[in-house]
C-alpha cells in the first residue's frame, strides 16, 4: 500500500499546496464540529439538570460553559445552546465547502495534466507499440482510468485526512471526558479497520479484472463502430452481436462479483458500526441509572460516535477506491513507461540548415518485423538504390513485397538495424524524426481524414497556408471542382475518417494535402488506387508539371501510374529484381513485363466488351 501512496503523492506534484489548504480547512471544520456535542452536553447537564460546576467537571465542558457566560447565564438563556450549535455547524460547513473546493480544483488540475501527458506521450510512441495495442483499451486508459483517479483525489484523499484527524483527536478528546466510556466506544473500531484492510486486499484484484473487461469491451465497440459499413455489407450484424455478447457477459459477471463483495462489506460494517453505537447506549444508559454517568455526557459520546463511525466505516470504501485507483494508475503508468521514439543521442545535434535537396541513397537495407518467423526472410533483404534530387522513382511489386515497409523506414516509423539510408548524404537514423517527417509529404495507402472541414484537413499539410495555396493544391489533385460542388465548399465537414467522401475523393484530398506542404520529398503509396483512369491522368500531368521541384517516390499496382517515372524498380520477396525505365522493363522478360502484359490484355478485353455493348 505504501507504494500506491507514493504513486499518488508523485502525481500530486504541482497541486500539493491546494491539498494542504484543503487539509487545513478540514482540520478547522473537524475541530469546530467537535464543539457541537460539547455545547449540547454542557446544556443538558449544567443548564437543564442544574448540575454544579466543580472539580469533577471535565475541562472542555468547563471551557464551553465559560464561553457561554457560565452555567447560570446558560440556564437563564437556553436559546444560547441552539444558536451556538447552529453557528458552529455553519462555520464547520463553510470550512468543509472550502475543503471540497480546493480538493476539487487540485484533482481536476491533476486529471487535466494526466490526460495531456497521456495524449502527448501516445503521439510519440513507436509505431510498433500502436501496431500491437487495442485502440479501445488506450481510450479506456485515457478516459475512465483518469476519471477514477480524479474522483479518488477529489474525495477520498480528504476522507483519509478526516479519518486520520479523527483517530488522532477524537480518542484523546473522549478520554478527557470519560475514560471508561471512551474505552467502550472504541472496542469495535479495530475490527472494522482490520476487516476493511482484509477486504481491500481481496477486492483490488477484482477491480483489475473489471477494468480489463471494460477495456476489452470498449475495444470491441470502437472496432465495430469503425467498421460498421463492412459489417453491414457482409450482413454480419448477428455475428458481431454474438461476438459482443461474450465480453459483455464477462464484464457483467465481474461487475456483479465486485458489487457482491462490496455489499457484503457494507452490510457487515454497518452491523458492526450499529453494534458499537448500541453497546455505548446500553453501557452508558446502565451507568446513567447507577449515577456513574450524566445524561449530557452520554449525549456527547453518542454524538461523537455518530461523527466518527461514518469516516471509520469509510475506511473500507477508501481502501476499495484506493484499490480501484491503484489499478487505474498502474494502467496509466504502463503506457507512460513505454519509451518514446528515440532521436539521435547527442543533445547538441542540430538538423541541417534549410530544406533537403531530396537525394536518397539506400544501401543493403534489411528489416524484419517483430514476430516475423525465422527462416521466412525479412520484409526487406538487402535493398540498394539511389534517387537524385527531383527524380521520380516508381516502385512496383506484389502485395507483401516490402514496398510500404520501405516507406515506413524512410519516415522513421520503424528503425532499421542493418544497412544504410542517407538523405543528402546524412544517415537517416542520425536525423531527428520530427525534422525528417517535416521534409517528406506522404499519401498513405489508406488516407486518413479528420472529422473537420475540408479546409482544416488540407491545412494539416501546412497550417499557415493561404486560401489560394489550398485551392492550387486542390486543383493539382483534381479535387477543387468537386469541393466547390459541395454546399459549403471548403468548409464542408467530412465526418469521422472522411466517411462522407468516396474513396477516390479521400485519396485526392490526401494528395492535395501532401502537395500543399511543398516537401523536398513526395511519397505516393498506392495513392490513386481508388481514382479512375481519366482523373489519374490529370493528376499525373499536374505532378509532371511539378517535376524537378520534389523527389517523388510512387508506389502503385496500376502500371499506367508508373510509366511516367524516370526510373522503375521492381521488388519481390524484399529484394530488387529489376531496375530500368518503362521502355526497358517492358521489353525484357521479368516481373514488370509479365504484369504489363496482363494489365494490357485485361484493358484490351474490357475495351472490346464495352465496344460490343
């Protein structure tokens, strides 16, 4: 438990002063609230019952009587008792409000910092981490787990302080009033505390299981909502519902198990707490009858028990919430413990002045994905080629040949361990990732658009771009006229992941976004697979007009996309099997010629069938 307290203390950094202020308000509220039963006890014994103030009068009772003007004055003005009790309760309530306000401000600030830290950290984690982690589980950690921590910091931290104050002040206070009855009042307190601790040790594992089940459930919901069109297209709603039912039932069962354990705790702790009050009432009433105890003193003890037992009972709840919070914080720490993408080790290193010229040299590059079976060969197995500044290089190969892996290495989404990649003569692995990516404009196989306007999505390429630059890039990508056909033009919202646009429109927006950036290196990773041939021709013409402005790497399966390139390399099995121009490769046996003949024959057959119709 000490380690969990250390973790909580560490995340309070920057907000500890507010918690100290809240704790000070809590102390004042508790001390003032302690005075309410003393006023009632003094009134009952020395104003109503006419007991004489003497050597046997407890010091605190005597002090209260002096503050109220003495027993005679109190007897003559009984209204002083309710007024004093209400005033004390009001002042105590004011400090309780200030305590809650300061604690809430601190906990909300901590939650904000945690979310921002998680969000920033996730944006700098290696691609391989995101490859193997469920998005839904990460969402759960960034939202539900942070909220669990916030609630604990807002309420239960102060409850811990309240319990500590009561333990440190109430027992001595009661001993000063009546030692025998104080001992009776605390006889069942240790069993409640011990039971709460045992309960905590058992229930914290249940909380972890519930949190993990909720994370799995969130992941399924997120995945299903993202792929809802695919589910409907294949009429798999019933299958997905059945798939959802299993984790949903598991979450229900674990939640019920947790609630059952909590209900047992509250029932037993209620029984023990009421037994403690009943014991004091029975013993105290017996002593009142025997004359060993006054009615006012019994009232004070019962009042103090009512004040103390709730926070002491809450220790089990506090420990329970501490268990939930420790699980949530551990899940958050698991994410924060993952190392960020590592940049060059030298802190004094500075990137080159000005933009790249665009020269790329790859030499004997080898790379294997994590978990790739031994003996099957890596994704890349000794790739070597070079690209001059402003040159257009086309990359061809079957699925899984290593084309996209090569682009991912160029963007430093993954790091190579063998071979060399140089940009303008500088080793890629020695260049800062952020700077490298700022020099490359890329259109991925699956272009991603944010749920914003088209203008905002285009400005992702260059945040300060003027409207005329945006429109120029859109024209180059052959999407400008399409955008103007929308009711709101460039201010049209595209929906989550650009769902309101067609596949071809999304690709063209992504191309415009990359072109707007005006990068020294432009990468098109199968970027026109959803674009019709006529539109593709227009886009390629626009890119050809830009020839010389940027080094361009084009990956495509449609050979007409590659024919305009200065040079073409064919990759198969992670190796370069052919290199040359379109004319050279089309005239010699090999992968390129075989694919060219297949595609040419298919297009000819389709043209004949269309003419026959």
